């Protein structure tokens, strides 16, 4: 029974604050569930820039490969807004995704019953909502060439980014989405803008092809990305699995977070290709960022980070029971009326990051008995 190797990368801003609460959950699993973790922690983002002059060291990428899974906080700090593009704190997460080949970013948006009133949408619109956004994360306009800012002869400038998708990049992320749908409500909606982008047209053709050849039992629909944004607000429960490219997936998942009450609620898993030994590289992180506007105040919601750890238990370690317990503990604590500021509503008890974390651990204790 060897220890589970975790690489923990808290990052910047609220990252370290919310990661502290996950460490309490990990301690609890060790003392009460007999799991054993071998944890390495390291610096990424602005924290790494300050110490090493780079947003992420090659050594950290090596450690990520060696770990059973990576738990990531968030990176980004306005302090580094002046540094060159390749040195920005955000490069840490982009490089981890790319170097480890983490192409499928699973972003579930599920509404806890207790939070139905926390959404800015009407309770009847969001109650029971359960969407899974599968966002492609190593291609598209984030990484396409040519890119850059160039100075034109007249002294003005030109900023360039290029959306590129290849058949195989689309195929592999489509397969992840169809596979997930089979374990859910068996519906996939593929989202692009085939009406204006060739990369979107290819996306639609390849998804249609993969569906016909390998997943014809799954219900497939297609939607233009602008319509999808509208439909997610109009009637979000029409969706089961959404599969889309890097940029649209980024936007639509932040949008989906507000259906659940707060950006501070949504976890994610980013998975790479399965290797010969059956293992696959994987990174787990909240979908939110370092929230510089509230960092250092002890008021950030730790739930997205804690639920990201539950996804880690589920997907990388196959610890379904423990993952279920954590999700149940979060649900019970919300039912009990505790709220961080971001999900606060009338009549509830407002608490900070650590009280929320402690309450979740106490609830785990109760579930264990
Ligand atoms: P953000 O997600 O950090 O914050 C957006 C808003 O949501 C803010 O008002 C913030 O206070 C709130 N919020 C976010 N997480 C919260 C939580 N757990 N609890 C309570 N409130 C929360 O987005 P932003 O402000 O646009 O970006 C800030 C920095 O984070 C930027 O540098 C950006 O590049 C970076 N970023 C990093 C990641 C990542 O590491 N994966 C993701 C998104 C943004
Ligand atoms: C996210 C973030 C990142 C992204 C940034 C920080 C690079 O917004 O994980 O959603 O755009 O992918
Ligand atoms: Mn984002």
C-alpha cells in the first residue's frame, strides 16, 4: 500500500489560502480513512517569479510527471502586469497543460439545492442543473501560430493570434466528451462557430464523424457559440455534456459558474492521454483565478478547490467513496446555512475561508461515524 504521490501547487492570491483548507481534508483522510499521501509542494506563477525569475521551473514539470496527480491553486498577480508575455504568471498553468498534454478540461457545473437562491438566475431555471463542459486545453487560439505583437512601418502595431485545430486534436477531446455522456444523460452538444471560422467547420465535421463511427448511441447536437451563451442563461438544463474549443470553453465555463451561485464553487479536472502503464497525467484546479481583489482577507470560498480535490480522488485515484463523502460534506455544510461572502444570501451565516474549511472537515467526521 504505497503512498499516493501528489504535487501541490498553491500559486498566487487566494490560491494558498484555499489550498490550506484542502490540506486539512487530506489530513483527515489520512487519519480517518487510512489513505497515505506523499505530498510535494512547490511554487508557481508570481510566487515562482519572485523566487526564481520564471513562472514555472522545468523541475516542477518533472515533478508533475512523477506525481500520481497535480493539485493546482491559481496563478496571476497584477504586480507582474509589466513583465514580458512569456514571463507572465499565467504561463505556469498554460505550460503545465501543454507539457503534460492535458487536452481535456472537465468543468462540471452542478447546482447544490441549498444554493438555488444564490444564483442570479431564477430558482426554477437552475434547480437540479448538472452540466459537464469539456473544454479542449492545449490547442486553439491559445497556442496557434503565427502569434505576437509586431510594429508596422508606420509605427502602429498589429497583435496576432491564430485559431488552429487538427483532426486528431478534435477527435481525442470529442471521444472524452462522448465517453462521459454515456455515464450521464447520453447527450453531447458540440459548440463552435462554423459559420465564420474554418477551424469551427472542421471541428463540427470531425465531431460528427467520430459520433457516426464510434458513438452513434449518444445523442449529438451542434450549436453556434454565441447562441450557446444565450441558451445557457435562457434554459441551462437543456445541456448535458458540452464539448468545445479552448477559448469558447473558457468563457462558457465562467458563465456556467454563475448558474451555480459563484465562480468560487466550480472545480475542474484536466486529463491527458492514457500511457502504456494505464496511468494518465492529470491536474485538478478550480476554474477561478487568484482573485487579487479579495486575496489576503481570509474570505475566499474554498469549495471549488476542495471539490477539485474530490475530482482528483475520483478520476486519478478511483477513490469514489471518499470523493462522494467530500461532496456530501460540502452539500451538508451548505444545507446548514454557512456561506462565504460570494454565496451569501439573506438569513444565512456568513463565514470566512477557514471556518468553511473546518465545517467541511467536521461534517466528514459525522459522515464517517
Ligand atoms: P478571478 O477568477 O480571479 O476573479 C473573478 C471574480 O470572482 C473576482 O471578483 C473574485 O474575487 C471572485 N472570485 C474568484 N474566486 C473566488 C473564490 N474562490 N471565492 C470568492 N470569490 C471568488 O478572475 P480575474 O479577476 O479575472 O483574474 C485574476 C487573476 O487570476 C488574473 O491574473 C488571471 O489571469 C488569473 N486567472 C488564473 C486562473 C488559473 O490559475 N487557472 C484562472 C482564471 C484567472
Ligand atoms: C482558466 C484561466 C486560464 C485560461 C488563464 C489563467 C491562462 O482563465 O483556467 O480558466 O484562460 O485557461
Ligand atoms: Mn478562465
